[in-house]
């Protein structure tokens, strides 16, 4: 069990009532909650503003019906003990005073139950009123192992040719460090569709995708050499030079870097 899942499991067993999971990767967060809930047979329901509640782990015959966020919180209040609720869209409604107040009330009241609320949000900031009620847990960017699993799942697709050496495989996965799993899957798939195979030279395509994302975020005038495009550390050096010459780039937050898919550090540098 990785560090994120271990902490989440501890928080749930300790009956923390409000857990804020900060990540742009909603599906990875849901999968982590499911993997933590399954061994202990926890019932877990997810909610979103479009489809309401749905079971993602365990079993229950009582699935509430609610698309409105305030009504969803009332349904949590009335719901069975021992259930974990993952609220996927609630962050979009926290500027509504009644929703914010009800969430705060629930965080205080659920202390006397076995229910927990998990709010999944891409935004690292939460209302000041909830700071004392919540624990914040960040889902880290995908590890080398997770990204290699993404690459391998595409490589196993029928009809896909793989022409990678072990070194080439490591380079393309390292180049994708800092991307979300979905971003990596898209760029690996693009590499396969471009010429019908996955090969060592596709590391250039991965870094090109990073550059494209970066230039949408920040205007940079310095040029990048072909050798820098082919070398992950060369790309990072180019990004560091961009930091030095661009005030807007220097002010980018870690979250913005993550959204841009910018792998500024090698694994273990932070």
C-alpha cells in the first residue's frame, strides 16, 4: 500500500469526518478509495451533480437520490452509519453559503457516527470556515510504476507494435513524469497512432507534448535544441532557464505546473 492509501486508511479508521483530497485525477482518487475500502468491506458511495449517488465499494440497498448539492448533504446526514461518501463536484458549490454551512455542520456532527466525507477537488484552496474541520490529503503525481503500467496497457492492445529497448522504455516513462495518468495515456496513444508503433524515438513526441502544454500557460522566447528535446534532463534545464527569464513562469504554483504536465524534478528531488 502506497503512502497516500496508507494515510487515507488511517484517517478512515480514525473516523475523520471530512477529508479533502486534492488532485486533478478524479478517477485515480476514486480507485484509491475503492482499494482502501474493499479489504475492510466498507460501503462507499460517490456523488456528482449529474448522476447523483452510486456505489463504488461494498454493498447497500439504500442508495440516496439527489443531484442538488445541498440535498446530497442532507441525504448523507440521513444515511446509514459506516458509509464513506466521496463528493466529486462539491468544490464547485462551496461558494454557496448554505452548502458551506451544511458541510461544516456535518463535519462536526459525523464525529458521533461512523460516516466520513471525502471531497475530491482539483483546487488546493478550501474555505477558511472549513480549515479547522478538515484534513487535507494530496494525491501525488503518478509514480514511474503507475506510468509504466499505463504504457504497458497500451502496448498490450491487439495490433500495436512495440519496438522499445529497455532503455527506451525507461526514457519515455521518465519523460512522462509530472503528467497525470490520463495525460500520459493520451500522449502514448498519440505516439502509437502517429506511426503504428511504440518505439524509442517517441520520447521526443512526449517532450513536444509537454512543450505545447507549457507554451499555452506561459510565453517563453528562449529556443530549445533538438538534443534537449530528446533528453529529459535537457528539457528540465530549458524549463529552469525559462523560470529565470519569465516572471510569470517563476510565479507558477506547483498545482499549475502539474496541470501543465511539467516534470521539473527527477523522482526524489523534492
